[in-house]
């Protein structure tokens, strides 16, 4: 303890040498009363908020780019690791904790969250500390039918989300959030502030989907905004297995990725009670259509008549209202909640991801429902790809799961009562489910989504000795063949591996 407090003091003295700097405005050590509430403010997965989790020496909330630069230089000087946090939604808590015993600080970008909309050009500069909700809200306030294709939960941070790809209800029409980035500002391992031109195309490629935290601190993204119609239509149609949910799901596997690009139908599968009071699985078709209800009915009747969609199942609303619908806010909620940065339902959770390239045989679905029922509160979320995702080359940005990927699966379990047993029970269900699914999902490599960070796929070793070969275990799953290029970019921009963490990209340095 003495050692770490002495280190924190030295670090603080280093930061205070920067001209015109009052560290008390933006540096919080364990002696400061704000430290604990600040640390916990954006921890979304309560598994990583417990007292046994390693805590940072200090939390730095930079007010200017120079605070980031000095944090990098002082951390380097004292051999302290940096964890970069924007929205704190990292599934493994990697933005605010460290699994090894290294000393680390958290660089929390929550004060850098301005959004500048250049409506004449349909672009915006968005600082990393902004949440998706803030971005959506301020876009809606422009009244110009402008939106942005990114994730579904409003409190997710723009910084981590875009760094890992980022997808939501407009994925089939416009691709990933990272596909729509046209410039960025980053502070690199040498403390230099770079934009697209000065960082060069290799680094600009790597930061758009190569996973946050390996290449530098992204301070802001310049994004292309997209047109959203005056009215969109949403529905959530639920069928239990007994009501034919299984065969509808089977049908969806063949067409979900082939529907009109304006139509996004994801599938959420979770346990429910049937009429007899027995536990069964419920298949929910959860959808957004970029258009009016009559056009939606026409489209669904044409392409997915088995769904039996009726006008009464649907609600027409503005695009910004659809954000509240997907984020499970009650009907009539004010859109002002989108600028409330407090996450509404923190929980303990665990997740894994997969991708499906061939429809799972219908006769095997029963097994899958059975495995789900062995879990306590499992949720499977299947997100269709296809559409725009098919048109984008696998190598255009690091996210490689494009043409031929029908849908992603997220296995998710959350709980409120944390005990070692409940945690263990859930983790073991999750691992077994993942194991059981092996024959039905992508292979060689078995693909995974870096934004659903999963440390079971492998980790860098504690001493910071990352090898490219070791990291391929998870790197190829997240990035396919793009992993090698990511490691080569890392070898050029951060050869000393300053931006290191449990699953950071290792530097691959080619000898002459
Ligand atoms: P956080 O701050 O925890 O950062 C995540 C990672 O990025 C960490 O490694 C961090 O160090 C790094 N990082 C953060 N800011 C950085 C910066 N400025 N520069 C460099 N590195 C940075 N995903 C999706 O695609 N679609 C969805 O709909 C959802 N929905 C969703 C709901 C909920 C409840 C959760 C918890 C998560 C999601 N996600 C998601 C996953 C989400 O996209 C993913 O967790 C993002 O990395 C979160 O970004 P944050 O900035 O919030 O996280």
C-alpha cells in the first residue's frame, strides 16, 4: 500500500509539472472523496466492482488533450499501465481494472464528450466520452432526419463502441458504426495528437474496429451521418416453442439476412412460462423498419409471411423514439433520458459471442432450447447481417465478419444476487452452452465479436510478454486474417507495447 501511494504521489507530481495545470481538477487518487463514486460511476458489469478487483492508483478525467498527453508521458516514466475508459461497458471490465498485479491508472474520458454536428455536410465530430444516447439525442434535435448506425444501449460510450465496430438496428442498411468513420483524433504512445492525415492510413484502419485500447487514446471520431425517414416502424412479436416459435426461427435463419435492407429483425430467445405453467423457450422477433407501417406489412407479407405480422403488432414512431423502444424504456418515456448518462439496470453478467454461416439444422434446434433451459436466466440474441455488410470487403476495416455471415449470436446471462456459487453456476452454464454450440457455428477460426470481449478465448501473460502467436488464439477469432495487419500496425506505432492489457494487440515487428 505504501509503495502504491508513494507511486501515486510521484505520478501526481509529474502531472503537476505541466504548465497551467491544477491536478485537483482532473486527478483523483484513493485519498480523494470523489475517487470511489467516480470509479463506480460507469462500471456496468457489477462482477468487476467488488472489493477484490484491483483498483487504479488514480483516475484521471482529462479536461484537455494536454492532460491526456501528460498522463501518457508520466505513466511511461513510472512504468504505470493506462486503462482507457469512455462509457465503461467493457464486458470484462478492462477499461477500469487490471487482472495482473501491475500498477495502473484509469484515463476516463467522460469530460471530453462534445458533439459538433456539421449538418450541411451530414457529418459530426463526436468526442469519445459521449454516449450513444447523447449522440442520438443531439442528432434528433437538429430536426434534419439524421441518424447514426450504432448500438442499441444508450449509455454505451462512443469511444469503446466504435473502436470495436459497433452495430445496431441499421446494420443491414449502413453497416457498422466504424464503417461510417471518416476521420479521428488520437493521442499516441509518444503523446502526439494525430488526425487521419498525420496518423496515416494504417493506424486509421486499425482503430476502426481493432478493439479499443491497443493503439492510443482516441479522443474524437468524425462520422458520416445517415438519413432516417420521418417515421420508422417497430414491433416485437413473441412465440413460444409450443406456438411454433421454433419453425419461425428456422425460417428466419434463411431470410433474416436477405430481407430488404430497410428491415432489421433480430431474434431474442429466453425462457418463459407456457399456459400450463411449465418453463419453455420464447422466441421474440424484435424489429425496426425504416419506413411506415403499411410498407412494412407489405414487405413482411412478401418476404416472411409465416410471421403473420398484423398492423396491430406494430408501432410507427420517429427514429429517436425507436431508440427508447429498443433500449426497453416504457412507452411514453421522454427522449431526455438519452442524455442521462446513468445506466438504468446495472447487473452481474457474463457473455460470449458466435457467428453462424450455415443455418442450424431445424432438427437440432430442440437440443439448443434444452441447453438453454439448463441455464437460470439465459438470453440468446441473434443479430442478422447481410445487406450492406455483404458489400463491405473483409479487409476494409479490422471487423472481418462480412459476406457469408448470416447472423451473430450473443449468449448472455445476468443476475442480481452475487455469490461465488451463483457466479460459478452461471459461468459453467455459459461455457457448456458455448461448447455445445461448436458444431453449429463458424469454424477455423470460430469467430467472435471484440465488443463482446471474452477473456476465456485467451489472454496476454501477466508479465506483459505478449507474443503474436499466443495472441492469435483470440486475435484470429475477433479479426480473422486482419489480425496480422493489426499486429504489424501495433509494431510500428507502439513497438514497446505501452498500451498493453489482457487482450491488447501484440506488436509484430518484421525483421529486415
Ligand atoms: P469502455 O469504456 O469500457 O471501453 C471498452 C474498451 O475500449 C476498453 O478496452 C477500453 O480501454 C477501450 N476504450 C474505451 N475508450 C477508448 C478510447 N477513447 N480510445 C481507445 N480505447 C478506448 N455493442 C454493439 O455493437 N451493439 C450493441 O447494441 C451493444 N449493446 C450493449 C449493451 C450493453 C448493456 C453493454 C454492456 C454493451 C453493449 N455493447 C454493444 C458492447 C459495447 O459496444 C462494448 O462493450 C464497447 O466496447 C463499450 O464501449 P464503452 O466506451 O462503453 O466501454
